[in-house]
């Protein structure tokens, strides 16, 4: 019996390779799942009838398979799946259903229902999932690279500004020390505040010194790496 897709199933489907099967024929879904289980990598399957398919499936599944949808609901099912970025495989039982897939967006792939259709469908579906997973990895790598670039920019700015910050802190430290050397010129409350300024300035100075130390360590590591790479280069001996 078909049932509506709940939120737990949708989240689980989004976290792994998953396939949505939309059909009004239970035998179709059993045939596809049974054949796919013979493969090395078996995705998670979510089965739903066309009458319960509501809205877009974008971002929820790595692949949608439409097969043997009746009651004039095939057009709606194709539109719902094709409107997302999810690749779609349509099992076409006749020329009319095939034309629906052809008229839809290019991501809809049509498999004719003839001898060997299940083999073609599983092979095509496996490749579609691989492509979808590769695209996801590429997007994650792009996002990670953007984050690294942001952090590198911030790091460069901090290194470049450390001298200016040190100069400002030196001025603050010097003036606070001069004031603390004249105990009779300031009240007790003001003296405590100046001592706090002096203490916090020393802490900031230590942090900036650590930045300089990290910068030097990274430069040394880069220099050592270049030296190792130079040693690994093959030596060329000129001929006589």
C-alpha cells in the first residue's frame, strides 16, 4: 500500500543516495527494487503513488523514476519531477507517454517499455546517481574552497596589520606605564582602570606576537617543503 512521504523519510533521503519511485503499479516498483538490489551499491528507495505526489522533489532525492502512472496523472507527475534539479527517468509504455518526457526538460530520460527495459533503467539510473553525487561533491568542494579563501584573506589582513597594531599598543602601554609611575597624580579608582588597560594591552601584545610567530613558522614550513620538492626532482646529466 502506498503512503504519503513524511518529514523523517525526506531528511533521510536527503542525507544519502536515494531514489523516488512514482508509480501506480506495485509490481513495477518491486521489479525495479529487486533488480537494483543485485548491484554493488543499492540506494534507499521511497515509493509513492502519483495521487500522493505533491509539489517539487528538488533537493530530496538523487533520482526520480516514473513508471506506469495511470488516471491521466502522468503529465502532472512529469511536471512535478522535471521542475526540480533532480534527474528523472520515465518508463514510457506508449508513444504518448514518451512524448511527455521528450517535451519536458532535458533532465528527463525516457526508457521504452520493451524487452530488457529494467536492465536499461537500472543502468541509466546508476549512472545518473553517480553524476548527481559527483555534482554534490563538486559543490561541497567549491563551498569549502570559498571558506578557505575567506579565512586566508582574513589571515593576510591580520598579518599585514600586526605592525600598526603593535605601534598603537606600544603607545598605550607607554602612556599607561607613565601614569602608573605617578601614584599621587591619580585617584585609586582611576589607577585601577589604568592598570586594567595596561594588563589588557599586554595580553593583546602577546596575541600579536603569536601571529608573528605563526607567520614565521609557516614561512619556514613552506621553505622546507620547497627544499624537499627540489631534492625529489630527477638529476639530468648532459651528454658528452
